[in-house]
C-alpha cells in the first residue's frame, strides 16, 4: 500500500514557473511529479494563469513577493498606496527613514484617510509585511549605508532579465527627468527661476543611442515656436511643466518604442529592449509600460537603490553644466546690451536649441561610465575615440561670467549656487499629505 502523499503548498514563483513550462509544452504529469503535487493541482494552476500573471506584474517591484503562496488582498490597500508614495518622495529628497518613522506616518495618514475608524494596527509585524510587499530592503537612505545586499540583488535582477530576453547593451536603456531653470540669472543670491521646464533624457548602456530630449513646458503652443517647421527637441506641455504619468506613458509608446525600434533595426538587432527607471510618482505601473508582444518592458529600481540609476551618475549633471556654458557663450555673443537684457531676450526656442546642443556634447564615454555601478565591465572591444570628456571647469565658467556686463562680483559660492540651482528639481510634482490622501479617495 502506497503512502499518503505529503501535502505541498506551492509558492507564487513555483506556480509561475509551472505556467511557463505548460506554455512550452511540458506535460502536466511531468510537472506534477517534479513538484510533488497532483494532476488536479497542475490543472488548477493552468486555469488561474491569467490571475497569476497579473499578480506577478503588479508585484514585480517586490523581490520577495513571489515567495508568497496565496494572492490574498491586503487590508487598507489605499492607505499603503498613499504611504508608499509618501515614502518614495522622502527617499528622493534624501530624508532620513526608520521603522518608527514609517509607523508614525502610517498612523497619521490612516487618521486623515479613514478618520481613525479602520482596524488598522501599525505594528512591527505590519511594518515587515509592508516592506516586503513593496520591496523596501533598507530603510536608511542610500547615502547613509552601502546597501550591498540590496544593490547586488538589483544587479542580479538586471543580469537575469538580460540573459532571459537575450539582450545586449545596445538594447538596455535608462531614462530620467530633471527640472531646468533655463533663464535663471547668475546673480548673487540666485534662486530657482519661474522659467523652469522639465527635461526627459534617455540613452542606452552602450552609449551609442541618445533619444531626442523631451521638453515639458507650460504652454500648449509657445509663440516662439511658430516660426519653426521642426524643433530640436520633443515638446509636450503641462500647466506647471511637470512630468506626469500620462505624459510618460505617451512618451514610452510614441517616442521610446518607435525610436529604439528604428535604431536597433539599423544596427541589425531584433527590436526589443528593456527600460530601466526609478519608481518616481510620474512613472506609471509597469503593467502600463510594455508592448503587447512584451518586446519592450521595464525594470524598476527599488526605492533604496536609486543611486544605481545611470542618469544620476553624472549624465544629467553634465547636460546641465554644458547647457549653462552654452548659455553664457550665447549671452556674450549679443553685443550692445547688458547681461540682464540678453538673458531676458532669450526665448524657449533659443533654450531648446542649446539643450539639444548640450545633449549632443555629452560623450559616449560619459554615458557608458554612468552604467559602471549597475552593469560594470562594458568597454571591452569598443573604440571610444578620444574618450574622456571632462565637464567644463568652473574656472572657464568663471571667466565667462566675469565678461558679462554688470556681473563682476560673483564669488565661487555664488557660481556654485547658480550651477546647481535646480539640482534638487526632479521634474515631477511633490505632493502634500493632503494631496496624497485626496488622490486615494473614491471619486464621486
């Protein structure tokens, strides 16, 4: 008499692997024996494949989520979504974070969202589950800890996807947004200008493909554009010049996918790519950022590993520095007027041309070196030409500033402040607690 089979409870990850094997044609009997379950269990998993895959997409940002064994809905989902958006904002701002801070904030937001009437308990056990659900591996900000284990996980996840999809560096991209105060005057006491826009920059890991910059302005049809048949940048608008989820989704399908497809076909490669990006509030869920054939997908960097983002490793800083150097050169070329008049005479069309010129001046070596933390060892066999492109030295910029009419007394601190006036402008709107709570409220 055969012994009774031991009850086996499969994880979400195991179930997803079974779904993939079934798609490849593996027989149910074979899988049942491999996983130690009955044929009926395999049949049930096959029937629930759509729900399993949808759940996996929703939880893709959480490295531990597939270890779960059930797809049970979490209580207080609205509260956790609001708390996570708050957490992301604080992470981007570099605010210190700890378990007690998260717990106290959860209690505060619960009071605003539910009036304190829910059964929600902000316990240490809830905190552990919350961190697991949202892939938060370390609560301290990245610059306060090496986060070696979490960083290694991110790098391994990228490598796994690259191998799974059969990608090369030419097919792996990164993008990010940044605010730019394009008509900010370099006077002492400089503050961010109202004439700000948002730039979206994107390039691949080989450094061989820069997409056109996308510029988010405030006006639907700026009058300064009317004399141009085409613009050097892709222009879109939002009333406060912020990047939004809708604008980003439109960029992904109408700019990223077509542009990357053309480039890869020209290089003799299959038109498929992986876009690496951060979990900013202006980036939609990955379920909305993939093509139907899944040839174009995304990998989100966990909130505690944003410093691995290539765009943040000097690419955007170099772009802005070169823009301001070009801005000074253009100002000096306008003879017979003061620096203030020259700056005030600049139009957004002028600035857009300088932005594109600055973008083209960012070298291949700068783009490739920015991937060293996330994907090291990519320079083998590639001729980078004269290679290293150092950003314009402060001394050169100081010299140009000294030539501006009416600008003679700027000290190094003033110059540094001007060059970095928008360094903390992430290109998307930061929400107050009230706005975050309102976004979670059911619409009437």
